[in-house]
């Protein structure tokens, strides 16, 4: 049976949704490895909508699931239809949708709350010992949901590192072309566009993350 990976998206665009290059690189690497995937997103309104040309917030309402469908070429399901029992691993690309739509980290920092369905799913995958990969800003969700003592990386940003530590996480500094692996918790993270200045840089760490998730799916623990 082919391996099956669930991808959780948070919109479409770095400033208010999933980072497009990170998502595309993830899907590309999975396909290159012959791994099947399915995209999911919460059926909720954006916390805010950003004009990606001007960088300014706009008075506009958009739906996270509908916007995420742009990235998935329409092949996407509501997050509440995702079950860990149907998949072998879970991956969350970054982008500020993770900090605005999947959580309220952007405004609440270490006091943030995580979308209830996503929090339950992270716990479900974790308890089932199924690998979880997160990139860019998404690793901030880990200590809040899965508890203290889990090693993650977002790169080197002092503020975000401090928030992870404040929530009990173990932040590890990491170069853009590398990953941090917590073998005990079967969790892989990479900085991606928290550090990348070119798509080729982001690809180095993302490919390593997907490759390691692939290896972990081969090991039953």
C-alpha cells in the first residue's frame, strides 16, 4: 500500500495563509518519492487578509478552505474530515496563516490558542506515533499542543525562539538547509522561509524534512 501523507494548509500566500513555495516544494518532493498526499484546511474565515502587493491589510473577507484550494488545485477537504487513522504522517507548511488562522500566535504569542480541530489532530498523530513535519513558523504550535520538552526549530529568530522556550519547547538553532529531528516524539522541523532568501535554499531543508518523514514512516515504533 502506498504511503499516505496529510497536508494541512492555512490559506494561500505567505502573509495570511500557507507559504506557496513551501507548500509546492513539499508536494513536489512527496510526488518524487511516490508518496500519496491529500490536502486539508479549516473551513473558517481568515483572521485578516493581506494585499500581497502592498503588504497592507485590506477590508475583505476570505475563507481559509476556499483560498487553500488554490494551492491544492481544488483537491482539498475540510480539516474536520481528517483522521490520523487514514494517514501515515502529517505535514504543515509555514506561512503566517499558521500564526493567524491555525492559531492566534501572531497576536497572542506564547499565550496563543490553536485551532481546536488542528490541536486534536496533532495530538492524535502524536499519540499514534505517526511522524509530524512542520516548517517555517508552524513549529511554534508544538509546545502549545504537544507539551514541553520537544525539540523544534524555526531557525534563529530571537523573538520566536523565546516564545517557544516560554511555552516549554526546546528550540534548536538551525541553518536553512538543515532539519531538527526529535526522534522520541517523531517530529521533524526546518526553518524554510524563516531564513531562506531563495526558493532553492528553502528546497534544501524541505527536501530533507520530507525525506526524513519518509524514512520514519518505514519504522513502526
